[in-house]
C-alpha cells in the first residue's frame, strides 16, 4: 500500500505551496523548467515543514536535496516522491512508483479518487 501525506497548507494562486516559515536558507538552484517538478518540490518542502516543525536549511544538488535541521540531516531524491493534488506520496521502491503511475493514469481516465 502506498503511503501518503495530505498537505494542510492551502496552495497559492500559482499552484505552489509557498515558502515555509521554518525554511531559513537555500543553497543551490530550486528553479525547475518542468512545472510538475516545481509543484512536487514545493509540496515536499511544505510537507517537511508541517511534519517536523523545526527550523531547517536546504541544499539543492540537481534532483537531490539535503535538509539540515539542528538535530539531523535528511537526504531526499525527487524521484522518490509523487504528487496527486494535495497528497504527497513516498515512493521508495520501483514497485511503489509503478503503482503510483498506474493510479494517476486510472484517475485521469475515470476522473475518480483511487486512494
């Protein structure tokens, strides 16, 4: 079963979740050419801020980003996440990615929520 986190923060008019107040610094390029990747990244950062509730800094290296907090450092890859509306899915295995992609295709075909 896929695990997901439902974002509590509302999207802005541009479709992104905005910059979390707990984000104190950014190192690297967080501008994406792909609008879907930009939305996904925005959701990941906001989900982190909502769940961890501590100050953090962000270091971006291509599709990998590192989040530093006072207590720990987290390493994430963009390819391990999927976004469906306001639900952020964690996709740690190839099977999870396949299931997520099938779910999105089915949702587009049927226009219904799958999970």
